[in-house]
C-alpha cells in the first residue's frame, strides 16, 4: 500500500487533498522506523493504548487493518473500506472528490 | 498414530476418560496442522484425500464423545478443514462434509453454549457455503434456548448488516433492524463476554452504535485530535476544505 500512497501524495501535492494516518502500532519506535524505511512523509495520529485516552481505532470500532475512510472537502464521509479496495478504485474515488472540491471552490469565487 | 487414537476413542466409547478424549481431538488437530504445514513447505497444496482422513477421524470422535462441548469442537474442526480446502482450491470437493457437520450441530447441539464459537467463526465462508451457512443460522435462531448462543447470533447478525452497509449492499429492512439488534445486545446480553477479548457485549454494542450513527457513508466525520510521531498535536479539522484520505494502518 505504501508505494501507491507515496505516489498519491506526490501526484496530488498541489490538489486540495491530504493523506493522514492513524497508526495502530503499540510503540512510537515502530512508527518512526516505518516512516523512515518506507519514506512516509504524511502525518499519522499516534494511536496506541494509553491510560489517558481511548484509541481512535477503538472509538471508531475498527475491526481490521487497513481500514480506509475518504472524507470530502465539506467533511462528509463518502467512502470507507475494510481492506485495500485496489489502486484503481481508490484513485477513481479520490479524483472524483477532488474534482468536486475544485468545482465548489470555483463556484464560490464566481459568486 | 492418528488412526490408533481414532480407533481407541470409538472402541472404548463410554468408558474412555475425558482427558483421553481431549487428547484424541488434540491429536487429530495437531496431525492435521502438521500435514498442512508440511504440504505448504513442500510448495504444494493439501490433498483432499488426505484431508478426508482427518475429517473422518473428527466425525468419529464427535460421535463417540460423551461431552457435548468436545463433540461441537470436533464438528467445528471438520468445518474448518473443509472450508479451508474449498477456499484454497476454489472447488467444491469438501462441501458435503461441511454441510454434514452443520447438520449434526443443528440436530443435536443447538442448546450447547460452545456453539457460540462456531457461530462467531463463520462470518466469512467461501461463496459455495454461504447459502448453507445462512440456513444454519436461521435454524439455530429458531430453535436455540441458550442465552450464550442467542447472544452470538445477535452479534453476528448485527455485524453482518454493518459489513454489508460498508460495501453499500444493506437493504432497508436490514437497516431498520440494526438499532434493535444493538439494543438487545446491550440490554439482554450486556454482561456476557464478547469474543476475541473485546470486553463485554455492552461495550461492544456501544462501539457499534457509535459507528452506525457517526461513521457511515453520508455522515459528517467526527473530529479527531491527537499527536503525530514527533509529538506535535493536530486535528482532523485542521485540514477542513481538503479531501481527506484517512488510513488506519500499522506495520504488521
């Protein structure tokens, strides 16, 4: 999944798009090592168990990894997948939402 | 060795000790696993003919065991062996064996608490088994009087609807049924322990309710806040106005 995500991030660096992670590793070192080894430049919420909070994955009832959410520019959940749906499905959905976001923002400018 | 144990169990029947019976089933299970690993190691696939031997031994064990829980475990093993084979070979060779095990469970063990483990274990089955699986769940739902089994049925029913909803395939009737199922999970079975160390059913039901009410397609995404790997705090809402691809990941 990482190589495709890396290419998405670089391809869409000028688009109204951001990739964010929720990292379920049980320690910070794993996250840092993975970021380093896999060339992960995007941000991830650190999500391991700690006494002062409930992990995001628990609140969001995540039952398998990866679980993916696609949220549109207005903050609405538009897609979610348990497991990787494949590059094509993912790219297609992302492109549609970016096109939608650009359309809305150009309309706003037009007003 | 495996054959010997199988024969011993059925031969001594009633007088055979519980310890001996457990060893009998464990022996079949470990022989099966050993065969599985050795065939993978040799780069091949397990052969149906060999798998049938383990299935026959497990059936014999189920018939001869005097302990219902052990019989259910043996039939569960038959289901595991056959569905694994159907899945990897993508052929229907062992479908009758799977159905046979399920028939025996519905005939004799609908009120046995350990049937809950079987119910939790068949959320994913190969397509060739889906219709039989659904029928099995229907029959058990109609007939069981055991609360542990009913709790398992209720949870798996709710999970099935939520999973279908995630892939866009849940119909109106299922959508309408879900809140009632979650309510039942919490009120009727709340203090039962949920499978796979997920706490009790009440906790699990409240998480599922949160997901259903806040995280379905079309919902406004709840805000998230936390820290990144460098300890810098940030929020989901920091990125408002952008398309957000949120990836729950881990290195494993």
